[in-house]
C-alpha cells in the first residue's frame, strides 16, 4: 500500500509549493470527506482502511498557497510576490463562472458531457443517491453530471454521415422534425451513465422505430433523450426559478431555443462564462 494518496492536482501543488494540499471541492469528490464538518471523515477512512495522515491537507478554495519554490518562480518568470490560491474543481468553478450562485438559480453546461448544478447554503442530500454535493467555501454545489452529451451527438452524427462531423448541420437537420420525433424515443446511455442512474454498464437504445423515421428523426430523438436525462436531474434538485445555459451543445440559437422550450424555465443564455465578473464578488463575500 502506498505511503500517500494524492491526485494530479495535489501532485502539481506539491511540486509548486512543497506541501500536499487539496481543496474542499476536490476532497468532496473522493467519498472520504465530511462535507458538513469539512474534514476527512473518520467513518469513511475506517471503511477504506487508511488514515488521515496519508491524505493531503484539505483547505478552502480561497486558501493562499505557501510561497512557490524559487526554482518554479524562476522557470515561470514570476515575481516572488505572485499569489496562488487553492481553487476548486472544474464543475464548481463552472458554476461560479455561470453566475448562478443565488437561491433558485441553476446552471446547465453541455459540452462533451453535460451537467446541471445549483448552489445551496446547506448540504442537500438525496436519499436515492441521484445527486452529488461538493463544498465551495461556505456553500455547496449540488447537482449531477451525465456522460452522454455532445459526445453522443458526435457519435450518431458520424454513424449517420461518415466523415467530418458538422455540429451545425446535425442540429439544423434535427430541428426540421417536430418535438416528439414522431414517436421515436432514445435512451442515450451509449457510454454508461452517471446521474441519475449511476450505472457504468447501462446501454443506449432507440425505441418505437418505424420505416417512416428518417436520420433527422434519430438526431432529434437523441437530443430529446439527452434533454430528458438532464431534466431528471433538475427534478431531483428541487425548486428552480432560473437556469443559465452554456456549452458548445447549446452554442446555436436553435439549440438554445430548443432547450428553453423543453425545460419550460426562465433561461439565460451564457455565450461566455463570466468568471472575471463573479469571482471577485463571490470570494470577497466569503472572507
């Protein structure tokens, strides 16, 4: 058994400043972290057969790292007064960048995969295990992620039209078909699935296939299947008033309009993430 357990981020931080550190958000994803007490869980560690002294120190996202090694500063051409903070996981920071940080606000990001998240003041446990909850400073990011977002669209696009994949053409063709895909249904678990089913062996399927269904119907059915996957996570999150929508899968006006109609929520289309605007305000409010 190893002497110390770390991930890639912890390895890099150690090379930068000489200490083994991890942020609360990353620690939350290990299954070994008590998200209420914000420390490693004795019960989880006992079950895993390891002790806390073999794990990195967990710190808040705004934690200022120790001074970087002199050789690192020299190699990077940085001033010795350069400040680095611990940061957080990609999903938590994507949530912050979306600006959806107030009660009743959620954010959907659909790229290769997809996710929907919301920020809460307290942990939001889901008794059926559909959702994750990560720590972001003194708040929590709750939600779920799916494996089959844009990657499933790209796969089907290449199956139906071998060669270079054209996302705009895929979407345009799909939206020539009326909602409901004329009865064609798609269960888009082509790479297993995370939330809300958490089954790596889950398989995808098209159902109710008839001779009158065209490639456009299959494209539309897939988009609707992905939409229903995310909607099932949205239902588990509870009352939501507004949704920020971003990611390459929603980059076109037709794609965004489809999502807005499907979700039946007040939506805000985020063509660019707003991290520079929101981060100082958020971190400032936390300290």
